[in-house]
C-alpha cells in the first residue's frame, strides 16, 4: 500500500514517513525514538508537540518505536527511550537522550534554524 505524505505536514509516525521525509524535505526533522511502556516518552510527547507547533513550517516531528525499528535505532546510536535526534538533509545535527527540560529541546532546534 502506497502511503501519501505531504512535505507541508508537521507530525509523522513510522519508518515509511521518516524515509520519505529524509528524501523529500529540506526542513529540520526531529526523530523521537520511543518504546512501549515508557512513561518518559509519554511525558515528552506534549513537549515536542508544542515545540513543533511553535515552529510549523520549519520542521517535521517523526515518532519511531525503537522496538519496531531496531535497525534505525542502531544507525543513530539510540540505546534508550526517549531519545530525540535532530536531522537536516540526512545529517545528524544534535541528539538529546532521556527526558530533559523543554528549554533544552527548544534551544537545540533554534540553534539549527
């Protein structure tokens, strides 16, 4: 089944969306690696959602379950959830491991814009 994605979108989930964005988008991409039964992942969700909304048009937010996509987690050196990886044009710009204050995520993104 062919999925339809729009480069104008902000929120995405899954490997297909991630790989498509890596090829098609010139915006920043925040990849949030999560895992089932991860309370910190759930806590981080509204924080990154708010940052993404505040920066609509400048970035994409992609959620990947590292238990479903272990190869991608290994590729980016992700060993625990949550981990946020900031990418642009297939290059890793920054990575934040664990649950951190909103300010730290916002500063990571602002420094790359």
